[in-house]
C-alpha cells in the first residue's frame, strides 16, 4: 500500500462546476498537508498549505484535512479552463521530505 | 511565496555527454534543496537531498556517481547528469524550503528542466 493514495483521473468537468480532489494516507504522523498545481512541463506551484486538521479557504479554493479519517480534500469553486492542470497532494511529518500523491489530471471544459 | 529559479528549462544532448542543471533560490537562503525526477503522467520521484557545504543524500536506487550534486552556496545547487544516456531523458525539478518564519515545511519548486538525450 502506498503511503499516499490519489486517484490519477483523468477528471473532466464543465466550466463553472465544483471540483473535488482527494487523497488518503496511512501515516498518522503526517502533520503538514499541501496541494500543488502543476501545468504541463512546469514545476509544481504551491496552492494550499494546512497544518493538522481543519479547513482553509483561499479565493475559489478550499482545503480540508480530516486527520481522524486520514483524508484530505481540495475543492475548486466556479472552475475555469485555466484551472486545467495536474493537482498533487503532498504531506510531511515536519521539516522533512514531502510524500506526494500520484497527481490528478483535471480538465475544465469551456 | 519564495522563488526558485531553475536553468536551463530544456536541453538536448548527445549520448555520453554531461549536462549541468542549476537551481537557485532567489529571495531566500536554502541550506537544503531537493532534486526530483518526473516521468510523463507520473508523480515526482525524489532523487536526492542537497545540503549546503556537505555531501548530498541520495535516495535508494539513485546512482550518486551518475547524478552529481553540488551545493556550494546557500542559494545555488547544481545537478550534473554525467555520461548521459537516452534512459536519462526525463523532467528534472529542483525545490527548496524557505526556513525563515512559520510554515517552513512548504516546498517551493523550480520550473523544471526537460532533458532529452539522443
């Protein structure tokens, strides 16, 4: 079993839809949770950063962490074609190496 | 967020030659940088951790003599792919942590280097 599981998709939705991306993990020691967005042939860009359980909102993006279920989510509201990218979840125990999910390929259709 | 610059963005080389990729932290000092490799439609694979002023730490299965890492200053790490072969063709990405202030677990990435070995 992988330490972090993420559905690779691909996921295709119409413009304006709410997108839900998820990851599950097995290491209960993970405390820091991140979502990265990666466009084709570019480096990942940090989107959301959360410490421990709870919700965090930034514009159209909301990150949720449920440590009791070992489950994290990223919601994108009013999705735009420019949101089309690969989304990677990542987590760590502290200032150590990040463990990444496989990445979900998302396409927003105009 | 912190800015990490990576150069070149793409390189094509002949088999047997060596290629150097640079990674710079532009607005912060990075005592530790990370080098990743990414194959098409796959996630990032950590190759090594680059430590300023000391030897890099390589992940299991990564040849340290093939992938030479030098972290000579607090803002620059280089990855040299020696005697490159077609199987080394891949997307290489560096990253660094800004350890100043809170949230120093965040990792910031360079824009990546696409290496094609003919």
